[in-house]
């Protein structure tokens, strides 16, 4: 019973197309629960249209309204007609920071029947715990002498003991709950000695509380080799905000493409709603053509349901995606056809 009260930020480009399908599947999943759970949604007009009309990205009032919901479903933000960074920082990153989404959870799973680019990938089923509130994303930088030959442009990577410990602890807990119980720290402590050693010491210290978890380390450059040559070695990866951004696009490619890669921006302390979104962006190159694969959004909906404790509904959505992927032929389907097929499978 009860209600799921969702804030919906469809956003820009293919964001609106994939979110429509995500909501269709969410509705079907809650309906299939058969316990009378109601879905209520509130659309937030955020993104390029709003910015062009008002100059606003995300106001304090928007944020206060979003906070009252159980969870957020986001499509994508970013538009070629808006200066790069305005929406990405002013909307998406502001949401992640203000709502304290310090765990950016990004599964890397190769579903049966999915042909990725690797000839013999083995069983690929890992999860990246990407730190979500620190690193070079914080905006602790600046530039002087802009446009001159003496320009200085700094982006400082912020790593706090508090911020690193809480995300490392979360990653250990996730590793401890998985069969292989393996955690790989991905960093670059051979060069970034200040941040790198903080991450390394933190992993070492927190390991004492999770003695069953085996700890491993890879420099981020080598990690890109392993992701392509031996992805089945990974179980849980913990890494900083920027490394996590990069390795999860690579992970998506390895696992069959960016159209399948889901994510959750989690506030584990539940002091604010968590936000679920595909890993991909607004894809201006295919926007408005019905070509976007909504599967990443649908799998993000499964993560949303799991986060809200609706495990059976989450499993139903994931099973529908698995079945759809297993039977996917070469015939192209539109965004809404894939959404309809998935919703039908979920409804049973
Ligand atoms: P992108 O993820 O939008 O697109 C990269 C490539 O993947 C493109 O060729 C695109 O067509 C393809 N693609 C993406 N999603 C797909 C889907 N569902 N189905 C099939 N193909 C898909 O990345 P980009 O081109 O670097 O960025 C475009 C804009 O999106 C930029 O403004 C960027 O800042 C923004 N962006 C936003 C988010 C977000 O909202 N979370 C994430 C990444 C990028
Ligand atoms: C992502 C995106 C964002 C990020 C951008 C748009 C701010 O690339 O969600 O992966 O770098 O986190
Ligand atoms: Mn990214």
C-alpha cells in the first residue's frame, strides 16, 4: 500500500524521451505489486527551456519543493544552446551536492545475451561506488588573466577525511554483502599523493571493520586496461568523483553500451531524497528522433524501487529488462516501443 511520491526532472534532449518510458514501467511495476500502491509525480520544469525563459537553473524554492518527495527521477541535462557548465553545475551538480548524494552508485553488469565489444568478457557484474560530493567537481577553483597568454586556470580536487571515509565505508558495506566480498580502490596515488594517500589510508583503516572484505588497488590508468581486458576481476570499485565519471562511461561501453547504464545518486543517511538517472547525457546528436534506448532509465527505476524498499517491484523490472535484452534481435525499435515492451513484460 501507500504512495510513491516522485519528483520528475525530465530535463533536456533525450531526457524527456527516456523519462516518459521510465515512468510507464514504474507505473506498471507498482500496479503489478497488487497492493494498491499509488504513484504520484510532480514535474519540475528545469533545464534549457527554463533557463532560456527565466535565466534560472535551480532556485531555492525548486530545491525546497524537490526535497519533500520520496525520490527523484532525472533524465538528463545539458543543451548545445546553453553555455557548457551552466546546467551541468547549476542544476545537476547542485542537486547532488545540496541533497548530499555522496554515493553515486553505478552498476556494471553484462546481461546474458548482450553482446558488448569484448570477444570473451567472462561474467561481468561489478558496481562502481563513485564519490558524489567532492573531488574536482566542488568548484573550488578559479581563473585569472583570462584570455591572455598568462592565464591561470585552477580546478582544485577537494578530498576531506569526512567525505572519503563515509563513501569508503559505504563501499565496504556493499562489498561485504556481495558473494565475492572484494573491494578495489581506484585512484592515482603514485602522482596525486595528497588525495591518494588519504584514500589509501582510509581504505586500510575501514578494512579493520570489514575483515571479510578483500582489498585491492589499481591506478586509474591501469584500471581502464583491466576494465577492457579482464572486467570480471572487479566486484566493488570505490573511487573519486572524476575518476568515477570516466570509468563508468567505459564500464557502460564494456557492458553493452551507454543506453543500458543505470545510476543512483544515493543519500545513504536519508536526510534528503535520492536521485536516479541514466549514466548518459542529453545526447543532442539523437534527440527528438525516438532513437534513444530507455533501458538505462528503466534500470535506474529498478534502483529507485530497491532504494524505497520495494524489492519485488525492483526485481520485476530488472527481470523484464533481462528478458528483453536476451531476446533483442537486430530489428531497431523506437524509444517508446522499447518502453511499451518493457512495461508489458513488467505487467506480466
Ligand atoms: P551523452 O551521454 O549525451 O552522449 C554520448 C553518446 O552516447 C552520443 O553519441 C549519444 O547519442 C549516445 N547515447 C547517449 N544516451 C543514449 C541512449 N539512451 N541510447 C542510445 N545512445 C545514447 O554525452 P555527451 O554527448 O558527452 O553530452 C551531451 C550533453 O549531456 C552535454 O551537455 C553534457 O554535459 C550532458 N550530460 C549530462 C548528463 C546528465 O544529465 N547526467 C550526463 C552526461 C552528459
Ligand atoms: C554524469 C555526467 C555529469 C558528471 C556531468 C553532466 C556533470 O557526466 O552524470 O556522468 O560528470 O557527473
Ligand atoms: Mn558522465
